[in-house]
């Protein structure tokens, strides 16, 4: 089952509970364009994420890096990393997504040695998984088997999932990536999350560049550099884009007019809201509202 409209809190942490009834793990097929935004918006979660593209190709952004993942390839996204995904060139990208709690990967006795160092490493926000490498193919096979187990629920399937997860993680950490730890990188990621957190709490209010910079304990110029590095846009452009994202939910409420929605998400001009919405969504807010409410 695809999650088409997952929710995030003010810090962009996804609130979806990635688990089956008894296990802290979830595996589902995702068609990117079916998300309410037409893409997977920026978010983060504590779970590890493994992706296998089964159709088309996608552009993933993890922290400040953008990576093209093609059909037959995959990607590992580390715990706590900001990420988003867009369909690349209208290919109708579909991928299998496996989210798993780090604490479930290995037993408590092995966690400190074989899991936590990879969460703390600052040089592994992601790993590209190529079908040309044996270790990546082993990960893909384990993902497919976990997906089958969750769907079919044969007797003792929970144990089989645990076994496949152990094999998957062993394949990942045996690929030979040396771990690095830079306090500076950790601080940069934290400051970026703090600024995004502040925006998401105050998006409906008047926002100045100084406000965003202060939330990250940065100067205005440093604040702009952070957004340019992580998101390839200015802080205030991000505010506009986030307001458009939030408006999609409100526009589906029949009791709210377009003008109401514009002011609810922080625009002080309906005409400017319509202009920015059309620029982002290639459709007017009213047309979008009619399409969704009908």
C-alpha cells in the first residue's frame, strides 16, 4: 500500500508509523506522481530507508546532494537525513520502499558495534545501490523477500523477515565504506533542521530572512548559503514552496474558498498566491480545488 499523503511535524520528521502490526518495519510500492504533491516532499525519519526502482527513474535529494536512480538501481538513505524524490523526465517512476527501525536491524548486543556507528557516520547520508555489484543485488533480493513475507504472512514470517534483514544489513556494511565522523557536518545538518522547523511552525505568519537566520543561529548571508547548499533555493523561495504544499490540503476542503486558503497559508495577496500556485503546480488553485472536490 502506497502512502500518498504522509504527514510531517514542524521539524519535517515524518509522522507515518512505519511498521506492520507486530514489527517496526514497512515495505510498500510507491508511484511518485501519485503523491498529493506530485512528488515526495522533503522530510526525514529515524528509520533506515532502502529503495529499489522497478520502473522509470527518479531524482532523489538527500541533504544537499541530488542523485539520479534508474530502473534496476536502488539507494540506501541513512537515519535522520533530509530527503525528497521526484519523477525524472516523466518516466512514471515506481519503487519498492523498505523502512526499518535501526533498533530492529540487529540484536541489542550487536547494535552498538554494527548499527549505531553507521547512523553516526557523517560520510554516509546515502549509498547508491547498483545492480552490477553483488552486495547490492543481495540487498535487493532480501527486500523482495521481506515484501513477499509481509504480503503473504506465512507461518513464522516474522522470523524470516528478521533473517532477511540481518542478511541485508550484513551485505550493506561489508561493502567496504570507511566511516568518517565530522562534528562540523553534524552541526550543519542540525542548523538546517532548526531553520526548517521554524519555518514550518510559522509559515502562516509574516516571515523575514532575519527570522529564519536567527532560528539557525546564523547571519543572513550564512543562512542563504545553507539553503543554497541544501535545497538549491533561497530561504524565502522555500517558504513560498512550503506554503503551496500546505495549501493542497486546505484546497480539498469544500468550505474554504481560494482566498481563505491563501491567507491561511501565509500569503497576504490572493493574486500572488494564484500566480505562485500556478507556477509550481501548472494549474490554478481553483482548478485544483474543483478537480479534488469533484
